């Protein structure tokens, strides 16, 4: 298979354009300067016709017939009625597969892969000023005409503005997935993989050819014992401007096995055939460049102004506090390169080109290594080019090759395997220097498909007419992971989906309507009042949550970073020396307590109705007395209730086995003593509780009071979206691009033998008798399967790991999906909710609502992402478990009854097609996703991530900051890959000194003309400096532009009312809560502004208008003075140049520059150090 072709020209400033120095090609040319670096890839507008993704034309696909005809049957039901639509596929006239009770596995023989000429192979214009690029012909898989298979519709690879147009291709989504599993025989674990010309692929029994299940209890549907579905992964994750140290573990809980992030080395320094600043576009101002760098860091889950805790540990012995600014500028510059075009890997030379001084080349190289290893750059479906020049053989004997086995082909397993493949290519030279070939990666998957709990099941129903925007896509519904909760602020799915795969997506409309049990819309004002009360309830119990540990906060100079300038200060004290010197002072804090990030308390302020997740803000939990608070949010107190009345919560939290649900269930009745609470209010309150249970896949009585919101503060930003044609396209892309992974499907693992001390090899045994020996094993088996004990570990897992498995929760969320001929609902709304009644309709007892509140409580209109008129209902909390045992006919009938309560007789008696998920019955999942179990401990998620010898762990249940999410699973795979590479290569090596002192002998030789390749450049720079010094001495500096004033009246209002807002907060404050925080005052000021009348706002509006008038006058004057200054400066410059001729390069310097222009960086993978033209007189050689 050929990966998407990529441009090799990297001139970002136009063809042939050079920097002001005119000596070196710009390494940043593949990334347009004017495209935002914040990773906001534009939504693809139209597919490129005829493009598809395939495998190399010299490969054949073979599928062996399975011994079991009933293996891996999906736990889904399909409902057919007499009013079925036209089921002919729009892509083919082949009829739909007939019904069969026990069909054999699909047998695919002689499936030849042939190149197909793409209609889009004409030249396509690129949004950047770079020349047009010719699109390469694509490859596609074509089934043998003798096979009864439908041709595959595909999801086009649609390029975003920052992606080269010729990188577009498509994923074949309905054919058996061409994933090779050319594993060696069990008796020869170290033998090389099968040749590329013959790749054996396990059968991809997708839902398009899966049989309809029969049931004795239902004429419409059936329940199977083994489910092949995936749960909704409620996605919430990191804003990531301040990173969280996920590697902090209790030493008493588990033995420390992690290696240091870096180690000091005395090896000879690396040679760099790169010029400073070559990755910094010369046509950007420093401010524009800095803005892009900051956005690049924020889009990569890193704080652009501060060191990550691991960076701090790595650099504290090598740089000073003042040098942190320069390091961050370099690191942010490297991240900028990546997010601008993640289809092209950042090379070491490009990274080094982000340094503005050759003294910092080693720092840039170190930062590059850290970013690559930790998965901040060069991850996902990106091609890593192999070295062009092989390393010389040290001996004629065959090199060793290690094996890494990844268990599970879900998002974490595929992400880990793909990352390992990329890392091994980027560090292939290191492995060969160690006398080894780069390791091979083997993926074992129990199912007949990839994706795990991300499963887009195809409908048998097809539309009579194909919508133009849906042409070539699959008609699917999401059985599991469904919603992407924002692309901004570091979500890695942004890079995968928009930056690399170019998949289309649909933005969910956040507006929704809640319908009461009688079908009437709930009054919006009443709905908001109850929601505020619910959020106040969560805020009060959040006082008892685990306190997140703080980490070191070593910041650079924000002003310099914002301006794109490095720090010029030179100090000889490293960070460690400065901290130890400070700690030695009387009454000073120890080093471990210095430079710590402030402790921030996050309190719930709102709930996300699409995902059930709670949004938080910094504040003080439960700061105000309950009576004062309910009045503040709009409720009226009962007659005789004092403003000082409060809730009794403390005793509830100290009861034995207290959980989130047990406490809230007893708090809600206490509100009834303060305000009038109706039965509808109870239904509304329990709708929000059901939404919380949806986000945790369990009844909230099974959630830890201390850890239920352990991932608070890690939300992404941006609109919620769904992938058009199926979220499963993302894991399939990971499996196929840029080359297919070595994947063996339908191989459930039953035993893992590992070495706890990492002194021997591991062995993985499958149920079919297949064995594979490995040096390292990455276990991504879901937590539910680990809890069931289906997989045997030899030796048994240590108690610290087994106890964490038992303490964490793992629940179930199920779905009922209904397909109709035509929509009868509001097509402009994507979400609506329905309040459920308890067993006693007008009950005011909280316990009566538990069993019913999560049944069909939330509905999604997924017609746009699925391509058919489809409604999807959630079964959360107790209802999720009840679904596992409920009759399919009864579920469809109940769903129809709920819909008829809202839409009346317009709802048909039967849907055209229906699907029900049963994740707890799926032997490969045993549930949906993890949650904070009642007895969980604060570091249980981190404990789950800890490796044991040569056994590593990944999966959403190992991510403390992003649990129960698709992106959390993917990030855990990147982490595990990083840990495996560190175990193989050791920590990152750091030369000493890391930064060459200014008075170093090598720099002195350079200044004296020895080995000075930049003499002409130095003269030219000095000439410019002298000229401007001369001009400034005569006419002073250019006038500064006036500062733009505040243009928002609220700013003036908040300043003048700050004390009033603070006093208002203090009025009902509970004892011991301290003074209101700045954020609390800000929130109160905003509320006061909303309540202020237009007449009261007028003075502040007039202040803004006056500021604008004054600013306009200053600007007019400035433009006049600036024009006069420019005119004088131009005259003085011309006069200076006539009196002092501009330096000219001599013949030797010109030849050197010519050679360098001829040896510009061509590769987008890390080149070997001895590649290209290397001349000792021209190399920048840093000697220790």
C-alpha cells in the first residue's frame, strides 16, 4: 500500500524565497505560514472522487475458513417489518446477504490488489503559496468477481487547508480489512515476518455480512451470548495548558520501576548540518511567529509558558531559570511545525532549526527527542521515512530482532502499535548501533474487526436516493464511542481525524428540548432553576473529593514568549542549584515545596447535556449557606425559612459505605425544607442524575464520593461532533496507514506469561493454541475482562495491581437505535430528552426514581452522521443493566411508546430496522467503560498504568485524566509505547554541558575566523546594527503605537463594582470558607452585569466611547509622526549606504553558500547523521 503522497518542497514564503540572510533554504516550507497553528483544521468541504486506500499491488489477501461458525456474533438485533426500504446498496446492484442461521466465516481467496487510476490525479492547488502538487494515483482493494461480496463504499480522505491535496485517499470500510498477521510459527519466535508479496489476513466478518439473529421469544430480534459491540465512551479531556503529572505513584503501593527521563552522557556531540532559525519563516513578524508557537503548544496538551514536570526533571541540572524562556520558545516552535501539517513527520533538522543560536542546537535536539518519545509529535497515521543510508554492518552474523506483542486492536492497542512502529523507524539507527534490527510489533485481536468499543455498525437498510454529501460513505450507527467533545486545546483525535485522515464530521446542535412524561415541553425557566439546584448539590459534595496533587511550575518570561524573543540573560546557577541555595536559607521551604503550582479547587457550575459530564471552574465548594444560595439562583424560600438555613451534609459523608448517590439522595429531600419542590421538579432533577449516570455507565450509588469527578478540569474545547459514516474509520485508519499493521484477528488471548523482573521473555497464548514469544507485552484488555478473570496471568498479578482492578468500577451503557422511513421529529435538533416517571407517578421520594430515570431518557437524532432517518436512545444507570435481560420486542415497543408520548400518531408502529446493544454480554468487553468505584483510591488509575517487568498496560482504565473516553484510550497507548521504547533504549541522553558557554573555545575559534562559515552573515548583521544605531542617534526611535483601550463596558463595570461583588459573596458565606476567590468575584460581577439595567450601564458605555474617541485621535497623530519618521529614516539609510558600502560575500563564502543551498533538507524523517554533503569546515560542530 502506498501512503498518501506528500510534497517535498518546503518553501513557505513562495518559490525560491529565502531568509533575509539569503544563505539557507527554509525548512518550514511544507507548512503554510498563514494557517492557524492551533490545530483547527478546516472541515473538509468535498471529497476527492475516486480516491481510496489500498495495499501494495504485489500483495494478495488470503482468508482461512474458521473452525467455528458462530464465533464473535454481535449482540445486536435487527428488526425487519413489511415496510422495509429499498435495501440495494447505492454502490452496487448486489443484493443484501440472505438470512442464514449459522453462516460460515467468509472465505476470500485470490483477492488481488491492483492500482486504480484516480480521477483526482490532476494537479490540485495548495492553499499555501507553494507550487501546485500532482496527486498520486490511489490504490484500492477489489474483491474477486466470484465472491458474493458488495464492493466497498469508502470514506474519502478530504484534505484540510493545511494538508497537501495529494495526500487525500480513502478508507475501504466494507471490505475485509487488509491487516496482515504474518507471524512466525510458534516454534520459531525470532524468525522474520512473511514477505510482502504474500500477506495473510484474518477474515473481517463485518456487520454487512453478519446474519440476523433469531430468537424463540421474539419474531423480530434475538439476544446472543457473545456481543461484538462497543460502548459509548463519554469523551471529556484536557485543556492542557497546565499539564498534570500522571507518573506520580505511591511507592508503598507498587515498586518503582520507571526509568529516569534522561541521563547525562559523555559521548561526542552530535554534528548538525543545519543553520539557526531556518525553521522560522522570515516573512512572519516575531509576534506572529510567537502566536503560532503558543497555539501549537496549547494544541499539543502542553503549557506554552511552563515546563512539563518531566521537562523540569530532565533539565533542572542543565539550564537556569532565565534559560527556561529560550527552551520554551524552541519547544513551542517544534510543536508549531507539527500541528501545522501532521501528515508530515517533523525531522530533527527541522527541530534544530527552531533554535536562534547554534549554542542551543543540543537543547533543540533534546526537546525533539522528548516530544517524539512522549507522543506529542510524529504520532498517528504519519509516514516515517526509513534511513536513506544504512548503517555499516559490524559483523556478518544475522542481527537480533526483538518482538513487542500488543493485545487488543481497540484505540489504545492500535494507537500503541502504530506509535511503536513509528518510534522504531525514527530510532532505527540506534537499534542497529546496538547490533539489532528495529523490533517488530504484533497485534493480537480477539474479534473479527478492529476498533474494540468503537464500533460503527452498518445498517442493512439503504436510502432510495443518495444524498450528494453522503456519496461513498457507510450508513452506520455508533454502538459504542460516539461523540468527540471538542477538537481544541489538545485533543489528539483532532490530529487523527481532521489533520491526517481528513474525515467528514457533523457538529451537534447544543440546543435541546426536554419533554415531560406527558409529552409537553418543560418550561425553560423551571428547567434552568432545577438544573442550577442540581449543580449546587454537586458543588456541595465536591468539597469531599480527592485533592489533586500539585506539581512543579517552572515558568518562562511570558512577555518574552509572547513576543517571540529569547532571554539574553546568562546565569551559571542551574535550576537545581538555585532551588538548593534557596532551601538553605533560614525558614525557607524545602526543594520539594518550591515553585509549586497553586492548589486550585474546581467546583461544578454546569452539566453537558450531550455527554453528562460536569463542567467546572475554580472556586470554593459549598462556600455559601444553602438558603442564601437557592435565593441567589432564583428560588423563593418557603415561608418562615431563615436566610441562614443550611444543609446537613457532613454526617452523611461519614456514614459507612457512603457514595456519591447515597449522599445526594439524602441531600435532595433537604432542599424540600427550603423551597417548594413539585413532582415535576423531582423528574427534572432525576433526568440530570440519569445524565450523570450516562457519563459514568453506572448508577451513581456505585460512584466514589471522593473520586467521582477525578478527571475534572481536563475538558477539551470546541463543538461536540460525530464522524459522518462512522467513528470506526479512525481505528481502521490507524490499522492501515501508512502501512498495515501486523495484526492477527480472531485470536482471543487466554494466558500471558511474563517476567516480573524483566529478566526473561514473555509468552502470549491464544484460545486457538497459537503462541507467540515476546520481549515486551502491552496489555490493552478492557477492565471488565480483567475483572471477570477470563485471561490468566503467570505469575498472578501482584496485589497492588489486582486490588486496583477490584476497586475501580466498570459499568454498562446500552443503546436502542431505530431506523425509520422518514423523520417525524425536528430535523434541526440533534438532541432531545424525556422525563421518566417513577413507579408511583407523583412520588416525592428520591429512591422511587432510580430504576426508571435512565430508560430512554436521552435521544439523539443521528440522521446526518448516519445517512438515514435514525433516532438513538440511551439506557443509562440501572436501565443499562436491565437492557441485558430485556426482550427486544419489549424494548422496541417501549421506545415507540415514549416517542408517541411526544410526537403522537406520527410515530410508526414499527421501525424499519432496529439495533440494541448489550455490552455486558460481550466477552471481549464485559461492559462499557470504567468509573470511580465506591472504594477507589486517588491513584488507582495511575496504578493501573504501572508496568510489571516486561508487561505494560494501556486502555481508558489506565488514564486518570481522561478515563472512559476514546481519546483517553488513545493517549494511554502513546504512553505505553513511550515506556516500551525507554525500556529498550534507556533514558534520553543529555550532553554536558547542554548549552555551550559564550566564552567556549570552539566559539572563540569561530569568532577568530577558524571554521567560520558565517563570516559574511556576521558582517551583514553587524552592518545593519551599525546603520540603525546611526539612524536612531540622529532622529531617535520610531514613535510607539498607542495602546488600544478597553472596548467592553463590562470591564469598567467589574472594576468599579469589585468590592460590591465581594461583599455580596461574603453575605451568605459559611464559616471556615475564607475570603471569596478572584474567580468567584469575577463570576458574581458577571451576574451583576447581566442583572444591571440599560440605564445603569449607560455611564460605562459612555466611558468606552470616550476611550475610543481619544484612541482615534492618538492614532491619527501617531500615523502622521510615524510617516514623518519613516521618511527621514529612509533618507538617512540611503545616505549611510552611499557612505558605507554594503558588505559583499567573497568567492569562498559564495561557494560555501552554494553548496549548502544544494544540500537542503529533503527528507521528512530524521536523517542519518552521516548523510548528505558534510564538510568539516562548514559543519556547526559543538565540542564538549
